[in-house]
C-alpha cells in the first residue's frame, strides 16, 4: 500500500473540497433544519464528476479509482454527512452494480444519467420486516410467458427514494431457492405500478430523503433484469462491500469535522483561568479521538486499495470493507460524542454543528449493514465458520 496520492487523486479531492467548503458547508444547517433535498448542490456535484467518480468516462463518469472516491466522500462528509449519503448511494450502490453486472444498454441508459448528475439513483433491498436478514424479503417478481416480470411488494428505508428516477431493486423470483432465488431489476420510477411512501422523519442525515417504495403489478421487461435471474443476492452483497467503503469514508469525514471543532474549542475556551485543552481529562479525550480518527482513515484507504486490487485481479474485499466500516462508524460515534462533551452546553446547542454531527454519526452504525453484521462478516471470513 502506498499512501502517496497521485495527481489525479489529489485533483478530485480538491474539487470535492472546494464544493464542500463553498456550497455544502454553508447550507448544511438549512437542509438539516428543513429536511429539504439539496437538489442544486447534488446537481453541482454531478456536473463536477462526483456522482460517478469510479464510472468510466464513456458512461459519463470521472473514470477515477476507489481511493479517489474515498477521498472525495471524506471531503463532502466533513462539510455535511447527509450530502455524502446521497453521493455515496449514487456512486456505490447504484452505479457500481450496474457497471459490474449490467449490459452495455443498461450502462448507457442508467449509469450515464446518474453519473452526470441529471438524475438520482436508489438501491432497494431492505423491507419493513427484513433488514440484516436480507433473504427474508417478501417482494416478489413473477415471470410471465413473454419473459417480463410482474413485481409486487414493499421496500423501506430507501435513500433518495423520494427523488430517484431509477432504482436497483432486489425481488424474490424463486422463494424456494433462498439467496439463489433473488433477482435484481432496473426500475424506472415513472412507470406505472411504482409508488413512493411518505418521507421518513429521521434523527440525522435529514437532508438525505428516505422513504418506502411500493410496487403494485409493476412490469419489468426481460431487458430490465440486472445480471441473470437468481444472481441478485450476490450482486447485492458485492455492491454493499463497495458501499461500506463509502460509509467508512463518510464516517471519517464527519469525525474530522467534529475533531477539528474540538481542537479549536479546547484551545480557545478558558476555564479556571486556563484553556480547557490544558486539562488532562480533555487531553486524554483528544488523544483517544485522534487515535480512532487516524485508524479509521487508514483502514478506509486500505479498503479502497483492496477494492482497486480486486477490480483488477478479481476476488473480494469484504473483510477490508467491513473492518473499515465497523471501525470508522463506531469511531464516529466516539468522536462526535467526545467533541460535543468538550463543547459542554455549546455542543448541545443548535447554534453549533456539534449536535448535528452527533445525530448524523448514529446512522453509520446502522445502514449498509449494522455493526453486528460487520462483525459477523469479519468473523466468518476470518474463521471460515458460518
Ligand atoms: N460478495 C459476493 N457474494 C457474496 C458476498 C459478497 N460480499 N457475501 C455473500 N455472497 C454470496 C455467497 O457466496 C453465497 O453465494 P452462493 O449461493 O453462490 O454460494 C450467497 O451470497 C449467500 O451468502 P451467505 O450464505 O453467506 O448469506 P447469508 O444469508 O448467510 O447472509 C449476511 C450473509 C448476513 C452477511 C448478509 O445477509 C448481509 O450482509 N446482510 C446485511 C444486509 C445489509 O447490509 N442490509 C442493509 C441494506 S442497505 S441500507
């Protein structure tokens, strides 16, 4: 592993940093308070190649590598976690799977629109009764004589569901086969039979719109199957491995924001006649925060590096992705909590972003696989015991 970043990687990091500081950070409080979807900012990110960072240029993307992706997400999340959620889902959960398993027509149609920031994409796996246990899904797709599928069912917690034009959907085509009976479909939200539920009121990442989506006799043509019939679960798991690098990077960016605020406040705020940073209890907290921040960042870059190796040579990077996501998300909770505590009452006030960081951090331990699932994946891969 070499952490000497290339010129291209530094360039995309710089583009992300500029937009994050100039456009996203100043509007983050507004979008958090109102829960509005930051459509203009997302469009701008798309115009600058940040909605399809790893998407080859022939499909409208920036044609960069996983490390560039991680660096860009860190910058965006440092300005606002919710924006980075939208960017991460578009890049990883949506584009990644189509690039890997889609045919040429699907790449041209679905990936290009999303990578260029003209449309927003979503990923629909979770259902009201099935999150971690993804194969317990009830959404059904029934094959018709002409090769098309009729889809009925409900999906929940769909990031960007309220605004998405295209959705990668996972539905059961053969319930008797369990994981091997799941098929992935490309869904167009403008077709009949697609319905959006109410936007979820959430604790954090409030600008990232989330809702249920429902399918009633939605017809997907044979050409709208992603990969092959029965391949859906493996597609979902592979895509989630990539997604988990995005969430790890998001947790790192958010942690950096909280950590930097804590350092500034520890130097400036005086108590008992001295800066609070001179007190050992604050120093110990800062040291522990720094260790976790650095570990998270290095493990996230390692996971991005591992993905790059497997993109070239095949294989999986599941363990590296889960190690990074688990470490970075739990560190984000620790760091945002510590930063808020260092700020005392000011940290609890909505006049400062600390309470938003604290609320936003929690989701990183839940979505794209809970911390419990990450531990399960890591331990299974390490021991070989299932
Ligand atoms: N990449 C590619 N394929 C994978 C994979 C991965 N990372 N992990 C598993 N698979 C494949 C397996 O190889 C197996 O394929 P075969 O049937 O061809 O042998 C198939 O998927 C089933 O794997 P497994 O038996 O391990 O599945 P389990 O039902 O035991 O589930 C967990 C494994 C629990 C790890 C999985 O369901 C999971 O990650 N759940 C969390 C889902 C999640 O993140 N939800 C959040 C939704 S997005 S917000």
